[in-house]
C-alpha cells in the first residue's frame, strides 16, 4: 500500500511539473511567503542541502519558533510538524506529504492508549516525542532520545512509570536508569530491520570500525554498539572520534551530515536480514521530495491544523520536558 502511494504520488508530480527548477522555485516562494524550511536528518541529501535548518525534530521546531517566519515547511513526518505547530501556534505549518507518518505514532492510538492509562492510574506517563498530538495530550511528560535518561533520573524510584510508544527505547532506558517501566508495544520500522548476523559480518571485515546505533534498535543490535545515542549524539560522536571508520545503525540519510562534517571518514550502513535490502531507509521520510516541497509552498497545503484545546493540552507535557531538561 505504502509503495503504491509513493509510486503514484511521485509519478504524478513529475508528470505535471517536470520542467521546473525546484530548488530555484522553492527559494523564490520561500522569500515570497516568509517561510523557513526544516529538514530532519533522515531526509534525502538534496532536501537537507536546501533546508534552512537540519537536525532532530524537537530542535528544529524550537529553532523555527524563534524565527520571524510566517510559514514553517517541515520536511519530516507528521508528528514532527505537529510539534512545530504546538510550539508556533500562530505560524502556518506545512508538511510536503500528509501521508508521511511514523510506525511508532501508528502503533499508539488515542483510544487504546487512554484505556491502557486508565488501567494503570498510579503510573506517571512518559511518552517519546514520536507520537501524535493526541497522545502527547494524554501524557505527563514528553521525552526525546537525547534527554529521556536525564528526565527519568529526576523521578523518584518509587513512582511507577508507563513508557510509550517505543518498547526498544523503553527497554534501553530501563537498563540505563535501573527502572522497570511498563512499556507500550511499539517499534520503529527502520530500527527493527537491522540484521545482527549482517552486522557481525561487517564488524569481522572491519575490525577497526566503531559501531554506533540509535536506541530505537533492539537489544540484539545495541549490545554490539560502541556508542548509543540520538541522531545528534551520533553525529557529534563521529566528529569527536579519532577513528576513521564507522558502522551506522540508524536511518542512513544521517550519513550525509556525518560526511559533510568529516569528509575524510568512512561510513558503512548495516543492511537488513538478506544483506541486500534497503529496508533500513524510512519509507515515510522518503515520501517528501523536492517537487512536493515546491507544491507545498505554492499551494500552502497540505498543512497542520490542531484545535486550540489540543495545542494547549499537548504543550503541557512538552513544557514539563523543557523545564526538566534545563534543570
């Protein structure tokens, strides 16, 4: 289904707009509409190079909120654009492809989660930022992969915690914080695809290479890592290391930023189970294209529309996160 959507939409856009210089037109429209373009590091290199800001989802939304732009174009996935809207409710927030979703978000639906929470009313709800605005509104604190440990460490050990939606990130945090958080059963389509067998083969061929991984990976992958961290942490680790070769255990488009900062270093992707598939590339991130960014700016749609009530309720746990991060 997803492949059909991607194939149809890309073909349709190219058929109708094949003679347009998208980079030029995007820059023109950006100035005309006083827009800022954000690109997550899992976006394709051409989009990253076009963007005003490239990085992690929360950092991008905070940067956009501090600009005088009237319009935010978020080249990422829907939950990221929702965060931008929550932090910048008076700005127009656009998403190049409204079908750019997230398996973590999809795994955690509001009605189900509300029932789950009601069964465990004594639990504090800590939710990973990779969730919908509706789930954020049902949460006590939002966390990112960068600040989750710091926030959890501030909560008394006697306080039971629900952690959602990523069970692998939750398991990693249970281990690093010595907790027994109750975990929601969600996973990231990208990070569960890595093959331990293929990883060990690469490590055997490249004994001097360091393996770095995102904590959304399963424990079978993380146990082999020399460094575990958020995308920004992985990029920083590569830059600060005196090693020359790195095996990358996250969405491989992040390598574009690593290579730009460290052109002399070598980066190796971890393949899926058959050793050949590109299943570690996020199909939802791939829905965004230069053509769609152009159309997004030109037509001012699709956009993110959240009620004032939802924005207010979803912002509360985000603000708690920011307060605890700054402690």
